[in-house]
């Protein structure tokens, strides 16, 4: 019996990681409606065959995008903070990271989640993990356990809401204001 195996792609072909990166950029710029094999391949100026070399289907590709976002936007951030910052400065550092970042990708995932159950489940999981982590940082800063979750939720709601503010004068916050605000939540 002969087993068919794919031969190795030529070195000038795209990698799985390049496809994922392109998918994330596309989602951030154009939304989930642009996450179609033909459109993605056209954007990279390659054939659809290049896509199918790495992914079984567009559904598998979309699942990979969701997992990559969960890992990068939550797990990696938590790991970075836990390994590099000590004490109450963790909350301030997290707030600085969060409120200074470009949120177009986050908005893309949230818009996608409004119409897709798989995306909605991942976004809900990311939200829960983020809020739980903020509550942990608040408790580490001395906030009573019962007060940490409502405060964490409020901080997270502010984070989500900030990306929706259309007037740029109200959509940014200075580092000194972030220091001051993180102090309010830890009292």
C-alpha cells in the first residue's frame, strides 16, 4: 500500500505563521468578513493551494486565529507581568499596557464574536481570564477579596469602553493619570 505524503514546500512559500499573521492583520483592518480563503490568498498574492498546504479548512484557520489571539493577548501578557514585575506595580503596568495598545484586533475579535458561537466562547473566556487576573492583582495590592472582583470588572469595562470612544481627546490617558487611577482601585 502506498501512502501519499505531502512533499516539503519550496523555501519561498509562506509559512503557517505568516498566514496566521496575515489573518490577524486582515481581521484588525477589515473584520471577519475578509477571513475567506480567496481574499486572504489574494492579499498575500499567492494561490489558495498555499493556504490549504497549512490548513485543512477555513474553519481550522479561524480556530487557529482565535487560539493565537487568546495566547498572545492574555496568556503571554500575564506571563510577562508575572515574570518581570513585583508587587502593586503589576496593576499599574497592566493598565499602562492595556490602555496604550492598538485595540483594532481586539475590536475585530469582539465584532466577530457577535455572530459566531466559537469566537464568542473564546472572547468570553479571554474576558473571564483577564478579569480574574486583574482581581488577583488587586488582592496582591491589598484589596479585600470581596471587593477585588467588582473593581476588576469595572477596570475591565473601562478598558473595553475606551476603545469605543470616538473623540480622541477622551480616548487617551496619560501615564501619571494611570498611576493615580490604579491607586484609587487599590485603596
